[in-house]
């Protein structure tokens, strides 16, 4: 695996860990004591982190594909929205 791809793999692993910790926090009693505004912002942060993780996963799925391969409809659906 080349360095750039490994960085994306590492970034996804780190993001997944941080997302998991934030989700766990949003289910805690401490979270329920925060202001509604802060709760909303943290929930929005979780959604954004999940979407970012999905983008990183799609990048990794497409990493070694050629443009010709990506033109195949089945591959395209997994990599590009």
C-alpha cells in the first residue's frame, strides 16, 4: 500500500474511534445536562463525522480503479454519488 493510501486508512481508523467516543458521550447523562444548543451542535458533529467517514471509505474503494473501471455503473454507484 502506498503512503498516501495508508494515510487515508489511518485517518479513517482515527475518525472511527473519535466518532465512536462522541456517540457514546451523546448517550451519557453528562450530555443530557448540556444546553440544547450544545447538544444540537454535537449531534450535528456526529452526523458530519459519519459522512466524512463514508467519503473516506468510498475513496478507498475507488483508490486503485481506473477511469474506465469507474465508468462501469456498478462501480460508479459505490464510489461516486
